[in-house]
C-alpha cells in the first residue's frame, strides 16, 4: 500500500481567526518623523448594535490611499498600529452584506516626539435599502429587539469599552447586567465571544448556547460556538454549529473555512473540499493563507499530492516570511517525489 507524507505530522495550524495586521508606512502617511507607535482600535456594529464579523476594514491616509486592510474578528473588532501622527480614515467595506460602506475620520496626535496616542472608534453600519427590506427575513442575522433595562444596558456598554481596552473588568460588568436581565442576548453572546478570544472555550459554552436559544439566527453565536467546540475537540457540536453559521452567512470566509476544517478532520473529504474551495473563491481578492493550508492538508490526506503542492506554494506566496518557510519548502520537495492517486 502506498504511503503518503502526512502534513499534519509536520506542521500544525493554530487559530484561524484573522488577526489585525500591522500597517506599513505609506508615502502619504503623515508628517511626523518621531518613532511613536500609535494605535487605533474599534468595533464595527450592525444597525441592531451587534458586532459585525468578517468584513474588511481599511486604514486610509488623508489622501484616501489605503495603508492597511484587515478583517474584523468574530467580535467585530479591528486594530491598527500607526507610526506617524496625522489625519486618517477608517473605512468599512461592506460588500457581500446587507449594509452600506462606512467611513469615519480619526486623528492621531503626538504631543511630544516620544509620545504616543490611542484612539477608539465605534462604526455603526446602515442597511442598504436597495438589497433589503428592513425588518424582513432578508436580514442575514435577524433583527433581535429586546426591551433591556437601562441599568443593564449601561453595564453592557461599559463592558464593551473595557473589553476593547483589554480590561477584564468587562466580564464582571456583563455578569452584573445578566443578573438584572438574564435573557440579555447581546450580553450573552459578547461574554461568550470574549471567552473564545481568550481561548477559555469551556467557559464560553453556556453563554453562547443560551444566546442561540434566544436568537436562532445568531451568526456570531453559531460561529463562535463552532470554533470553541472544534478547539475543544467536540466534533459533532462543532460540525452542527459551523453548518448553521454557513447557512446564515454562506459568503462568510471564516465560516466556510471553519466548516471545511471540521469536515476534513471528520473525514468528510468531498464536503470539506467544497467548503474550502468556496472560502478560497470568496477570498480571491485578498487571499488567506489558512485556506490554502487546509486544502493542502486535505489533498495530501486523499493522496492528491500535486494539488497539495500547489496549495503550499500559494500559502508561501501569501506568507513568504513565515516561521515555517524552510519546513514547508522541504515538505514540498518530499511531496513532489510522492506519487499522487490522481492528477
């Protein structure tokens, strides 16, 4: 029986939530020669005040030229590091959603040459009325309206700000809000997301499950639960949650990547390839290394090593200076020597 090189024995891909990239300098980027490191953080919110995951956010200079582009995390967050002071714009590109693009001005000010600045911005999207009738079933994540007591709402809003500042006091404030209003959907899903962000997956489960019980169209709830279940080796639960996520948002790259990865691990190779190829197609304008890595794992597992090599080459093209560059090149050489079951 032919034996094939196992990629999963050589290299392990960690989390596939997309992290904020550090932007490079741009010729139009402003005007101070100091070595200050400044930070712009924020959250993208839906019109229903729920975080919007997996949308592009651009940092633009004062000439509207793009300095850096990232995707929001599962909790709607984005973050940029900025080397120089000046005027910038944060633009949310909402293509593929039911929302309009949005742009917000941001000013970075360094009082002294060695000083730094930190700016936080909330960006609230609006529905694109050309694509959707507001309040009807066309909304990807259904409008979920609750009559929340004022005290609970204030605690939740304070928690969101604290989480954005990496202040764990937000957990306590969420718990206080839930004591006042135990069925507070936004608080439940946010608490679960924050535990997922910190890789405390077991702690996230009760909050995310209850959030989904309250809102059966919660994309963020299903996606976060699927990711947490997968990382905790609860494969059946991960598969069900990830399937629900792609059902709600079939054009979510992260959701298709998660679903394809879960299916690959389960041995459902044909379905896994379909999901991963869809993630690859959706991300063609801004390729994601993790998608190519998962496809390489899949193709190697089913003996299609020529295609595995192609995906690894694409992976290196996206991340040419990765820590495992040499190992991947060596692996490509080994795979090229192995016969493929089919071309």
